[in-house]
């Protein structure tokens, strides 16, 4: 395949980052100094009649001078320390999902940080709370939600965002049950629409039916309940029936009293590829990690929709309620993009055929920004064909040692990939981390709900607020009411906002940027396929859905999986900063495929390796299979000839590390 | 009282901040540019042989130029927007707990942000993870914990920190029960020490006894269980018995099966003054807000220790387990400091007399840094007397309209205040927000556990890690294993670290800074007491324990609480940025004393107001009592004569706002 020709967007790309040689240092310095001085003069313009608090003569005092000396000295110490940091900016860094940040996001963060707004409430952030909500609408639009009815906000990161998704999901899915209790108590008759679209009196539903109301009718029910009786009475009645108030222990008791029907605890279905933080989340929420049901992967590391259907049928037969299904858009290990369109089909089928529904969440913390690829500058969707033409990403030639998958490798993106991105619009919530593929400084996670009413179910009233005053009111803009966190940096909102202004969430901005990283990842993938590493063998895992390239090294002398793992751990140790003082020429990282999560995916990998069996791998438990992993977030990797070519160097470093690691294995 | 004379520390203080007129602009700019250029040259030193990715000629291209133009333009737009932000830096801002940040924290944040380390794992933050753990030790030392056995880290803010405290507490308090199940299954005999110090076989304890093991013996039991059988077996057995794995629903079922004893759900005792986020936290954890038991306040807004004892006795009689008690060090509304020493006495008494214990947590998110006042430069404790001498903060003269409290106003700090700060050392965990009284940019919350082993009970294994490799190993430094959040900004750690270097956590640094704000708050308090606002009356609430001054305005024509509230809401509206476009000369904020939380504290306030009764206030529900509130974080407020004096202007602004608000009440 020939590389795509540079376009005007590619020229723009060179202005978006400081650059590996800090080529844009002048630009960044100019803008930072501008932002600082602008802030300085703002202070001086604020009631200039107040005069000075710190006088020039104060600066001549010994203790003032000593304080400045301490500050300067300690800063120099910090700057020296920081040099032992990770060169994420370099084309030589091919490890975790980290690169440098856009200049826009750095300057935006810094400019707003000087004002230190707190987005907990509009009163402490008159500007940046609005920017945060605008970012929420931008992300909603990129997902395909209607920004007018959706609601999104920033979080400290993906864990809190995903936590919030499941917290809200629990409240929505359990709400009809609480509404039933409250309505009975208030003597109010309400109707509700079930998963198959039939409307029925709330009082006529049994327990499993009450736990299977889709989000939209559950939220309609919420609105209707509040209108059916005085607010204060509804509020008090809900306190006596909602899980939020009762807690799980009393709630479970209440259920068996009211319905004589102690259903098993609700479960959360997650793609087996899901991030380890999901376990933390269900533990913390009191759901319990035993209620986390892993849905098997296919051999491309995507949630297997057929397996999902089987799980849903099985759970339904065992009368186990399903709280939510978590699909992944861009796994953290492989950048695999679940076929969300097919997942959504499973939910539709469950609703009509089984009368069962659940909250559908996409964990797009890593891959969400790739949805920008599917939009043109006029807000129209782009086809897979158009994208393939733009990035010239045809099928890569198969290597002799490649993992053979059912779906053959092909041009990128596939029709299914584009449909999966479009299907984000069909979910109930999506989490996206601007601090990953948004190239924004930490901390910047985000969550978007399709229906803004969801936030009401977790809202809380701080003492200084009276009940709802309507959209756009200071209460509506009091984010601390609706989100899990309280104080949060307005600077993060300004950072994301400014970056979205400079790099629009479509083909011109983030679409182009991420498309370029895909080109770069495939270039690395090709180089690994073509590399002659004899006597080592390099087994490439399937082509990535976005930009994470995974592979395993082996050697004819290694007869067991444990030995292969040791070789790859050795390579990793030599190509990472995990050891203090290490200065590797190229940096990679690694993951570990473990049972039972990777049961559906690991077979063809073991086959290509020619070492170990599925049974042996399974019985190895946590040792699993070590996989080397390179995230290509560097967009310049996708340009041939116009800068350093790191593919050849990378392959050489790999060979050297493998030789050393093998020698170390054999021992002295 | 005469003001304290300026000391060398006060001269240093003038170097610590940019200043209200940006008097230290040159210093800040010099350090920022230094940090930026240092980073730039670090990049250029990294494999200089790689050459350039962005060439000077690239910068001549149209699209590059257009991108720079867009960036510059949009930044100018952002800078213009930001000017509608809150002038936290000004002596005229006397609202929420916000001021400007230390120069050290700003420069530290910025310098590290350029490297964008991610403190989720040492691999992504070789420098800043270590700085974060050092900050944890510094905070531990300030609290009085042994830094060698304690463990602390940063969070995105107070909500996540407090959430983590309760999450960990739940795991510690429920652990002996899980250990009992696991030990039975493994056929292992263990002993454990109960609350009264008696050692007994684990298998001999009944359910209430198992739920009342103090933290230290529970953690010893943890260590012993892991040593009593192979790790893998212990791991699997715990999965079958721990709340983390089972979730609440199955857990409750298991309990009644195993013990035939369905105890009521565990409760969390919190000071009635506790932040509203505690309700969010117990809801999210699945504990339920009904299980949040408010402990009444005394008339100084501090948790009433006698009431706590009564609650504990009553709960014990009703066989209700107590998960934790949350005491507050520096309430967000009044800066009240609970008598933690007396709270700790209640726990000790409960242990010996009732056989009951619980996790003791101090929510010192706001006030924790004030503990710096109790340390001298050599690490010795300072007495109340020494502090009173240093800050010359004698008793304020009583105003004619002051609230009369049982404990009369007196010199600051009281003996009890110092003992409360010292008692932080007796808690199981403390949360402290550097982004509050640490004068650090958002986001920077923190939590410290007295016993580092607590973190093991919530640890999780990401796929790329093998089991524990010991202290200082890369696993030990993988913070994402032990904390709730995942990705988090290393820049925040550098920011706090550098600020602690420049302002030590003792009398020289933060102690001096915060002491100065207390002096300033008392100066404002005195000015309000002396102000002649006829025909209005200003009722001062009791002298603050730290630096938040609360008061209420009234007028002879106002006959009901509703009218008094309306007047104060009117004053607030005129002295805040809550309305778009408002440009008040002075900025305050307000809170609302609500029933039942303030039942123990509001009586003397109503009496001083001469309007409304306790019953009337109670039946008013959420309307409560509006209280005006001024946080004095500005240390320069504590200097007389050396800068603008904002007390007179503040009083004038108050009078004008009151007149306007009253006129608006009377209507046109």
C-alpha cells in the first residue's frame, strides 16, 4: 500500500503540537506569556484604587529574598528530577496510551489555571462551567446523541466516569420499582411502557417486569410521578422506597416482603476485554465483583454478540436481572472496537423476544474520539469507503507468523467499524477520556448521557440551594448537584474546550489526527511483519482496530509458554523505564492475556506461536500470556520521509532486547 | 487587642503569592519561562540525532499558518471570557474557600504538566509518583501519624477522598467476618483481639463481635490469614466470603444463613455539620442515605460528644452495627473544629464499656492544614499558649447582638483546639484537600490512612501485574492498584510537593500562613461587631475556629424568619456573582442552617435574632435559616496599615446591599 499523500490538514497537524524537537517552542512560549500577562493585567485592572499589598521595598527584605531563593532552588531541583520522566513526545515512545498534548490544551489549561475556577458550581466558575457544558454538547454531537436532550460533563478520569455511568444506571433501572412503592403509598395511578412497547398500569407489573423498563419510559415515569402529587410528598415517598435511601440491605429485605420474590442480585455484563477498573467499580458500588459477568471475546478481542445473546438468555432463564451491559470502544490493551451495532441488536431482540432490557453503556474512554473520523466538516456522516480512500489503508500483506482469525484482515476501516461508531448513538451512556485520544493533559475524563433527565436521579441538594429553578439557572449550572465529584478544575474544561476549537471533532481536526495515528500503527505493523528477526519469530496479533499494535516474540529453543512469557518479559524489561535508571532507545509496554477473559481469543494466538495449548494456558492462571504492546499516538509516525523513520530503529532495538533477554534466560 | 507585629515569616509570605496587584509578576514569569525552556531543551537533548519532524519550511505553509491563527484567535477569545471569572485573589473576595494559589504550586503544576506524567503507575510517572508518596508522608507527619506505617496519596478532591475512606473502612470492619468464613473453609485456626483488648479464637466470636474488631487487630488478622495457607487458596476463599466479591445482596443472605442473625444494616455516624457529599457517598456505596446518622452539633457547630455517646449506646441496644464515625476538622460552612479528642474518648469508652468499635475518620478536607500550626521547625508540638502569644488573638469584645454560647468566646486557639488537632493522630484515616487551605490549584485532594495495610484490602490486580513484589517495587508504586481512581495528574503531585518545600508544614510555612488568615478573620469579625448599621442589626455567629465568619442581618420591620431570610438572600444576591453581569464591590456567600442537622446549634442564633422560634424554624423545613458567610483565606487581611484596608469598605458594601435588599422586599 502506498502512504496517503499529505493534505492541508497534515500541515495543520504540525502546528498542533510542540513537536519532538520542541520545534514550536516559540509559539508555545509566546502564547503562554501572553496568557500570563493578560491575567496579570486583569488583576491590576480590578479596583486599581486599592493600591498595593506587596511593596517594592518589601521585596528588599531578607526573608522575602530567602523565600524567593528557596522557591527558585527547589524549582531547579524539581526540573532536574523531571528529566527522569518519560519522553512521551518522542517517536521512540511506543508504550502506553500517552503522547504529548495539543498546544491548545496546554495553553488553555494554563490560562484558566491562573484563575483557578472550581467547576463544582457556577458561582465559583462563571466561565468554565459553561465551557464544560459546551464540551459535553460537543462530545454528545460526536457520539451522535442529540445535544439538546443529552447531558455530558468532565470527570477526573475514566474510572470516575464509568463509576458514574453504573451508579446512574442502577438508579434508572431500579427507579420503576421505587416508583411503584411510592405511587402505591401516594395513592397515585401511573402507567408505564415496557420493553416490548406495551403500556400497562404500573401497579399491574410484577418484580421482573418492574426491573425491565427501558430508560426512556422509566424517565417518563419519573416526570409523571413528580407531577402526580406535591413535590414534598413525592420526595418523602421516594426516600422510603429508593435504593439510594434504603441501601442494599434494607432494599433486598423490602423486595422479598413486597413481592415474596427474592430475585438473585442483578448482574453487570461486561466485555471480557474491559478495563480492570470495572471490578473496582462494582466492588465499591456494593454490587460485588461476583456479579460482574464477563462476555467472551471473539478472536479480534471484540465482545462476541452471539455469546452476549446466550448470556442474556441464560440469565433470563435463571431469573437474574441485568443491570447493564458494558461494551468497549477501543480496548486499552488492543484498541479493539466492539461491534456495538450488533450489541444493540442483541438488546433489541432481548426486549422484544424476552421482555428483558438493560442499560447499554459504551466504555469509549480510549476510542471515543475516533468517532470524529465519521463526521465531515458539514456534520454529515462519512462512509467507510471515503475513509479508506483518504487514509489509503488497504489490507496489510499477511506475514508468515500472523495469527489467523475468522474475519480476515482487510482495509481499514471496515463497514462494521463505521457502523460500530454510529451505534454509539444508540447507547444510554458513553464515557470518553479527553486525556487519552483527546491529547489533553490529565485530568480529563468525560461522561455523556443520552437523556439529560438521568442526572436528576442522582441529584442532591446542598444546604445552600432551594429546589429546581429551571434550565440555565444557577442551580442547573451547579454541577456538584448532579455529578459524583465536588470541586473540580475549571482549567480542565478550558483545556478541552480550546483544543476542540482548534481541532474540530470531525475530519478536519481529531478525525485527521487519529486517522494519521492509524496509518502510523499500520506502518509499524507492516514493519514488524516484514522484519527478519531470525532466529526469533515475531507473531503479530491481528491488525488493530485503531492504533495499538500487539505482538509476541518467540524462539525455537523455548518449549513452554512459561519460557515464551519469560522472553517477552525480558524484552519488556529492556525496552521500558520499569527499572530505575533505564534509558532504552525505544519504549514499549506489555499486557497479559488471562483466563477466563481471553478464552475466546487466545486460541489462534497459541496456534501461531506453536507453543502451549489452550488447556495449559488456562491452568497457568494469572501467569497468562505476555503480549508486547505498542500504542501509536504519534501522528508523525504516519508520514514517510519527512522526519525520522523510527520503524527500522524499533525493529533493531527489539532484536537487541530479544538477544539479551534470551541470553539472560539461559543463565550464566 | 493589638495586631501581632510582622515577623520574618510575614515578609516571606509576600513572596509566596502573585499578589492582588500581581506584584510578583516578574518572579512568576521568570520561573514559568524557565520551566518551559528547561523542558524544551530536555526534548532537544533526547536523541538529538533524530533530527526534526516539523521543519521551518513546514511553518511557511498555508494550513500551518491558518492553524496558528485559529489557535491564537481562539485563545484571545478564551482570555477575554476568563475575565468574567471570580477575583479570588482580591481582598474584596470574601466568599467561598478560595484564594489565589502559591507561586510554588502554580509553577510546580505547570513544570510537571509539560511532561504530563500519569500517577496511575510508576511506569508512566517515574518522578511524580514518588513525589506523591512523599506528599503522603508529609501529610501523615503533620497529622501526627507515623509516616513509616501510614500511607497517603492524592485524589481529585474531597469527595473521592472521603469516598475512599468509607470504602476502605467498610472493607476493614467487615474483614474479620470474611476471615471467619475463609478460615473455616481453609480449616485454619486464628485468634483475634477484640475492642476491650481480649484475645479470642476467631471461631468463637458471634456476629456482633466479629463486626467490632478494631482496625489494628483486623489488619493483623489479615496478615495472619495470608500466612496460614497458600496465597491462591486464601485468595479464592476470600472471594467466597468478602463483601467486595459477594456484593451486599448475597452478603446479607449469607449472614442470616451462617449466623441465623439478620442484623440491621450498619450505619455511618457523621457530624451533622458534615458536607453534603457524605450523602452522595453512602448512596453510591450502596449503604443508603437512611443509614447516615447525624450526630447533633453543639452551639459552636461542633459534633456534640455527649450526643455521640448517646447515639452509640442507643444503636448498640438496638443491635445496629456502626461502620464509621466521621468527625469534621473545619466545617465547610463555619470552619468549626470538632473536639476530636473527646470523640476519640467516646470511642475508647465504647470499646471498653460496650464492646463496640468503629472506624474513626476525620474529614479535615478544609481544616487539616491548620494542624501545621501545632508544629515548630524542629518537629515539636507547640502549645495553645505559644500560638496565642504569636498571633495575639485574645478574646474579641462581645457585641451587643452576638449569639450567646455555652462556651464563651475566648482567645484563639483554645486548649481544646490544640488537643483536637493533636487527636488527628488517633484516627484511622484523615482527608485533607491541598486545593483548599493548601493554596494549591485544583485538583488536589488527599487521604491518609494510619495503617498502610488498609490499602491491601481494596487492592486489585490489573492484568499486567503479578502478585506483590514488596515495598518500593514497581507494583508497590502502582497507585492504581490501591486507590479508587486510575489515571491522575502527576502535575498535581509536583504542585503540592513544591509548595510544601517552600512553605513547610509547620510554624514557618503553612502554620504562619493560616495563622495570619485567622488574624484576618478575627479582624473582620471585630469590624462587624463594631459596625453601626442602624437601622439594621448584624448578628455575628460565634467566633470561628479557623477563618470563616458567619453573620445574619435583620431589620426591625421584619417579623418572621421568612422575611429575615429574604433580606439576607437579597444581600447575598447583591454581593455575589450569582447573577450574570454582576460586578459587586465585595463578594460574600451564604449557607442555610437546616433541620434536623442544626437543631442543636440554631437556638441561640434565633434568640439573638429575636425572630422566629425553634419550632417555627423546624417546621420551615428546607427554607431553614439563611446565614451570610465570609471565608478569609487572604493572609494579607491580617496586616494592618501595610495595604488596602478592606474592612471599612466591606461594612459599607454590606449596608448598601441591605438597604437595597430591604427596599426590594417592600416592593415598588
